[in-house]
């Protein structure tokens, strides 16, 4: 599963710029739909196009691995219970 770290990037930007950053601000700056950004920020396993990721990396000035993390399936399930 891919985990998107959009909220972390927003928090970093807010800290650096000492101002509140809303999804609408990012949408206006990138040309992305606010609902698309909301899905990335709030839905597990959101389906995201590479063009969207490219725009977000450009906006935040980050590498893709700072925006997306791969979690193997065995990390999602937790330890197996022996019974």
C-alpha cells in the first residue's frame, strides 16, 4: 500500500513560512482540484495520477519519497495471532 504524506508536507511548509496553509491554497497554486487533495490527505489507498504527484513535488520542493511511502502488506496486518 502507498501512504501519502501530504499532511506532513503541509505541516513542514506551515512551520517554515509561519502561516496556515489550506488545501485551497495548494489547489490554487498547483491547478489541482481541492477534492483531489482532500482524498490524498484523508483516504487510505487513494488512487493518484503521476502528474498530480509531480505537481505536488514541485509545489513543496520535495522528492517523491518525501511525499509517498510504500508500506508492504505484512506491515499493515500486524503480528499473526497463534491460537
